[in-house]
């Protein structure tokens, strides 16, 4: 195991946080984007810095609802825990720089970890480790990636006890009618909104804005721009934090892409840019048309060239593809435009500090680490290969006939096949990750193919 470096600043933080904590949650991320870990006595935490915390690697092959385990497919060559291997231990290696008090738990702190094998090597499936790998490759190219996440979610008047008895059309939102950017509706929801903001600010997350979104009981919160790994850590903590805070009020928060067919989908728009290693923008060139530098054009070109190949990561569930419809404000095409929210990429040109792209394909259900990793990898692939951006789109993409603008994958099966064949993702994130992720998605498709849905009952039961 290779422990993280404990800087003077991190050591000071360690002393301060542990002085007021009896319990530390040591937590990492799985393939689905869910938080996994253990609670340990605070007095035991320093020992973990040298040895790591062991736990079974079984969670890599759990279905998202934990109903069953996925076995390695025939011929699989990479890292994939199987019954034959007995689900051995891996090690959670804490990153002390992420240690923080959890304000809604008494005398409790949380630290994020990376997953390592017993011999010290990183687990090749670790989403946080994969994003770090992409960031390090960007730095070897002379760039520092920066990003921010805009996350949408619904708050429901439901609990774990009531949800199983509900049909989708019976789910009860916090508010019965939508009001996009509505200040009055926002005021009606402010008891919950204010609690979320106060709790997550105390958690150390840099929130920028909060508003009602297009669906009833739907919120959007934006996080401040920053270095890619730190900003994505914040997005990960945000998602679990919202769910915990809301649950304590007898409510449920969901980042599912499309909870009801008649509601708007929930997105995870990712804003990205590159600076050079001295901190100067690599995306802004005042002498270039629209201020868009050659590097930014190539980043756009690469992003568009592989947008179909990374769609399974950005839309990781069967439900994700219910969101990709016209006027859903989700990316349905590999297109770009300046300020254009109907395109797959929205270029934002706001001088040296604010020039960036907004990638609009990811749903709120995406694993934020994997989403940031494949989006960043796709753009850097364009820079590495010198792929220039195509002509920008200036109109309403949704109004175009399908033959005029090629559509992105419309199903998880199509997207998983494209990911499986992606040379770019295999190069940047590794064969182990691609083979594992594709196997998990195909297992999800098999589970879905056996389900008898409310739609099937309503359509066929009486008629046939």
C-alpha cells in the first residue's frame, strides 16, 4: 500500500477534526457511484494511514439494488472478482486532505479513500483513481484540468417504506407543480432548500446557487469551479449528503435520471476547462474568433468525436435513456454551439477566467468520477490527436430531422457496445475498467429484460 502524503496542512486538519470526533467514516466510491466504507473509532484512524482499512471487494460486482452478484463473463481477462477467488480483501487508503466533520451526525467525521490491492497497486476499477490517472496524464501534456458540476435531483414525499408500494405515476413530489427558476415556488420549498444548503456548506462544499428546476419538487444546485479531482470529490459528497440530509426529514432525494415519464429528467452538466501549469487559460485566445483558442477547438473536436463511445458512462442505467428526448435539454446529438443549450456541448466564452465548455450528456445518475474522467479524456484525446472542432451549430438542434444531425445512442445496449469497442477509453482508462463496466451494464440489461413492468400490465393484461 502506498499511503497518501500527509502535508502540514492536512496534519493540522487531522488534529482539529479528530479532536471533536468519536467516529470516522472511511468511504470510497463503487462503479455505480455509490458510497462504500466502514465506520471506525476515531482513535483507530491514524493506524489506517499506514496500513489501510481492509474490506471485501464484493461490492464491485453487486447489482445497483444489491439484489444479486454479477459473475465474470466467459473469457474475461481482467480484474473481476468471482466466486472462485472468494472475494478477497482490498484496502481503503484514506486521503487526509478530504477529512471533514459531518454536521448532521454527532461527533462524526468522514474521509474519502482510494482502493488499493494488498500488494499496494491501485484497484484498476477505482473511479476516483481513474480520474486521478486522467488528471496526471493531462499534466504530462502541460495542462491542469478544472471542472464544476451542476446537479439536479428530485425531493419526494416518500420513504423507503412507501416507495415499494408506489407505481411511478404515484410518486409524490415535494411540490405538486413545477416552476423553473420560480422564486415563489422556491420560497415554498425553502424549508428543505435552506436545510440542504446550510448542511452542505457546513460540510465544506462550495455551493454557488440553488433553484427550482423544470420538474415538480426538482432542485438544481451548482458547485464552484476548481481543480478536477477536488471538484469531483465535492460532487460525490454532495450527492450522498443531499440524500442523508433529506432522509432525516422523512423525505427521499433521488438522482435517478427520469423518475416519472411525465417529469423532466435530472442532469449532471459538467463544466470543464484547461489551464497551463502556470494557471493561464489554455481555452481563451483574445486574437481567435470568439476568443476560442486552438486548444479549446481541439478539446471540442475530441469530445464530439467520442461522445457516442462514452455515452454508457454518462447514461449508465436503462432509465438514463428515457431522459434523451427532444426539448429535454439533454444532449441527444454530438454538436456544439456558443451558448446553445440544445447542442451536446455548450461553449461559454467569458474571457480568460470563464471560457469553458459545458458537457450536457451526463445524467444525474452518472458516477461523477467516471463522468469527469471520460469527458476529460475525450477532450484531451482531441488535443493529443489534433482533432479540430466541426462547424458550430447556431440553431435549434431539436428542431432538426434525424437525418440532418446524427443522434447519440438511444439505449444502454447500443451505448455499451460502443464503449466496448472504444480504443480511446481503453487507452485512457484501461481495459480492466472497460471490460468490467461493459459486463456490469450487460448484466443490468439482462435483469431489465426479465422485468414485468406497470406499462406491460396496463397495455396487455386486459387486452390479451
